[in-house]
C-alpha cells in the first residue's frame, strides 16, 4: 500500500503533510500531550469537510520537489502504532508535470 498516493485536495505541488486528525480520537488532549512527548510541536488547524469540521495536529508541512515516495513513511508508520491508524495522515500535493 502506498500511503502517498492519497492526495490531499488543495495541497500544493511538492507539499508534504503529516498530520493527526484529532476529531476522530476519543481523547484529543491526551493525543496532543503524546505528540509533544514524541518531540513534535503540532500546528493545530481545522478543515471544513461536507461531513463536518475536523481538527488536525499538523506535524510536518514541507514543500520540496525532491521528496522520495517513502519520505516520512517511517514517521507515519510509527505514529500509526501510537494512535488509531485512521487518524494518522500522510498527504502530498501532486508534483507539477515537467
């Protein structure tokens, strides 16, 4: 399974986002504390979907055209063991065509 094939609508070309959806967790405050303990400094953002507003702890928001397909995959895998896997997201904006 290639997680990075899940493109985030609106992500800019080359943008990589690693985030935890706090809206689907039963204890979001504890999740933020755990993220802090893991060394992250999450940026809290909200996104309005047709199903409702979701609150995300964005851990990485980087832009580069040189990221490999497995960039941040190890971090994503580790976070899936710390939190409910459906809450952990790794998205990228589709690279611009050459």
